C-alpha cells in the first residue's frame, strides 16, 4: 500500500542530504581560498626601506642617508619584490580608488576626492566582489578611497564595502584614542586650490587629557588662548610646520606625545590583532564597543590601512632618538631647475615649496620622516606575524600584499615637501607579495618589470579563485601579478596616471628611459554637467605651450632636474608623447562624471584601443646619448 507521508519524508530526507552535500562542497571550496592581507601605507617612499635600496642601488641607505627596516627586509626575503610599482595618481583618494577597483582614474572618472556607485558605469570594489564569493571582509585604519555607495553620503553604511570597518578617525580619534591630529577643517576652493577657512588641531596626552585649539582662522582674528596653546604644544613636541597656503600648518616633523605602540597607528594594529585573536567570539574594542572577531569558517580578506608616514609626521621618541644625530644629504633645488617647469608645475611648486625652511628644519623633516617609517616597519612586522599565526592556527593558505605607499612623498626634491607631482618621488613606489604557494610568488625574487597599482585588484581576485578573464571582469585595467612573475603576461612598456588637485588636470607616462607629463584639460576643476568631456581634444590640438609639457631623459637625468620638452633635440619626442598619452587618457574610454548627480556621465572613445602597453617610438626621434 502506497504511504504518501512516508514517501514525502524520504524525498525530504534525500533533498536535505542533497542540499547539505552542496553546502559542504561550498564550505570546502571556500576554505581552499586563501586568507588575504593587504597592507597599504600612506605617503611612503620606497627608499625608506633598506631592502629596496639594496636591490636598486646596492646600498642599504637611501640617496639622502640612513634608513631602518628590519621587519620589512624579512618580509621581502619571504616574497616577491616588485621594485617598479607605479601609483596611478599621486594623491590618496584617486590612488586608492584605482587600487580598490582595478581601474585607471580616467576610466573610473575619479580624479579627485569623491565618486559614488549610483552611476551605471561604476564597477564594484574588490572587497564587494570577495564578499559575494563567500569571503569575510574587514578593514582597519585608513580607507581613503573616496567611493560612496550613494550620492547622498549620509545614506552610507559602514558595512557597504566591508563586513567590519574600523576607521582611525571615527573609531579611534573620535573616541579619544590617538596622538596629535587635525580634528576639524573648513576649506573652500579658489581656482581649484585649497583655501583653508578654519583648521582645528587636537592633542591627546598619555594620561588621557586633551587640548583642542585653532591653528588657522582666515576670516577672523585668532584667539590669544589658541595661539598660546599651539605655541606651547609646538615647543613641547618640537613641532615643525609647513608654511605655504596649501599645506599651511601641516606638521612635517616633531615627536609623538604617545609612546611606541600607543599612537593612532599602534591602536590600529591593536584593533586588527584583537579581531584575529578573538575569532568566532565577541570582544570589546579599545573604546568599549562589543564586536565579533573573524569568522574562521570563511576565507578572510583584511585591508590594513596605516596612516603613517602621512602628516602629521610624529615618530615616537624611541624611534626619533635613533635618527636624531643622523646626517642627511638635503636635496638641491635652484632657480635654474624651476625656470624649466611649465606654468602648471610652477603652481604646484608655489603651493608646496620648501625654500623658506632653513637647512636645519629641512634636516629635521627628513630625519623625522624616516624615523616615522622605521616605526611603521615595527608595526608591519607585528601585523604580519599575527596574520601568519591566524592562518597557521586555522590551517589556511594565505596571500599577503604590502603596497609601499599609496603614492610617494618629496623631501625637497623638485623643491617641495608634498606629493601631487608627476615626478618619481610622487608616483614610483614598490610592492611585496608573499604567498603560501611559493610557486606563485617565489621567495627572494625581484621583478623589475613596470607594474601599476591597478594590478592589485585582479591579483587578489585571481588568488581567490575568480576567473578574471570572464566577461564580467573585462573592465579591469590591471594585470594579475602572478602572470607577471611567471612571464605569461607581456611586459608593460609604460605606466600612466592622472590627477586633479592643486594645479588642475595633469596626466603622466613613465617608461624605463623617459618621464613625461602634460596638462589634459583646459580647466581648474573636474567637470560638471553639461560640460562632461567637452572640447576633449583640447590638449592634443591647443598651441604647444598651453599643453604645459614636461619631459625628462632618465638615461642621463634620473633625478628629473632638467625638463627638456622644449629642447630642440627633444621637441619631436615630446610631441610624440603628447599624442600617445593624450590619446590614451582622453580618447580611450575616458569617463567624466558629475558626481553631484546619480547617473550623469560621458565616455570618450575617439582613440579606442590607444592603450596598447607598447612604446612604438620612432627610433629617429630618440636623441642618442
């Protein structure tokens, strides 16, 4: 006799077994995916690392003098070192946006501070893709990518991009944890340049006491109490401040009020370590909030964003003492060099120059910068050890990427202490990649090929088992660095980037032998509707001087001191670069978006396919040495 109830139970039992079987396969496959740690430092010159200098020059010290990086030296020995990794924008926000999306600024439309994901051409961040593939995701410290889920940023959730988000400003400084920082600022833009209206600084002492004071008030008289407080703080901590309009009051040297480990970056690492050590259970953060640690049943992706060595440059006393008597070569810069700058770069120089600093002050800035980097080395060592322990305890594979700076920093080269420029110190960085699969990233291997920051997203996705050759990922501009290492990807012959801060739109192209840059738009600020990609070929057709070209022959001028774009012997070569770079960044998928609107953009494709990665310079226009 047919028993309907019994048959139904049998079918349900088989169905449940079938579902559980596939769930078990999914979990097993998820565990085969490596845990990923992506470390990014801020304004970090690669010559702050002994291992980088040893590889590139044969000496441990930088061209300026002594540096110290014992932990990163060990890291480099365990992985593959990419010594020619170029930032795709010499400013925090567009650089980090390009890293997190794998897209050039000219293809994401993100040239400055802000973009959002409402526009239909926008693609997800790497963390969003990994979340959709079963990863647990967390970010600690500085984010700085400037991407928002919604046009109205008030609608953003802290978990839009990562499952867990611990931000150094909101969660640490906002809860009285940190050292000296910029607590409030109000600015306006005049001709596209910052004009500070008000800036407020805060200092947190080791005993928890706090002082808050204005450092700038443009439209009203500075209160005497604020002047006295700032002067007292400056004297107590040997503070050195910049003086130009753009950077006025920024701390470029001094000693941290907190001991090593208790600075804001020390607190970032403490929170990151707590997240790993309290896996699968609840715990309380440094500010008393109850949260849950890493989920060991999921593969883990962590972005660890250090604030250092970004301003305020404040190494703890322990590290400052190591560097206090070191002598450094102060970069030379004179009127002859400045006279060769095109007008756009003269504007940049005037906003970031160092010529009013004494040699003693310049020496302090260099010492404190390298000391701050040395402190970062110790924290990075801690962070990597904690991640390795987590992976070992859970028997999980791993991938570690250390991006040495979201871009660089000048210590007097080109006459500035800043970033924002097209020169080596602004855009040429490095990266170290370590994998538990030593065949992918062999220990001690050095790669000298040109790689770019857009390469990190495709590398991470590929490592997570995602097929980046699938059609849905054809927007990626970067390479999978595994293929660069094994030689299956043709070498790039140039790196490119673009930014719009301080002096308007400027794009650059870097090759082994030449460095070229040019103005790309005849306007100070980014475009707004209805002027998106308007007059887009201007930089290619305008009178030659208006393109503000700069060309350096790195074969004989590696310090980029002599702009020869207008030199008779180099005019044809400079014009060739103008056409090549201009066609790429203006006509090969250039996006200009009005980010104040939901979906207002224009894509320029008048030179589609121009980005060939190949330099086809006619030999007859390259001057012989």
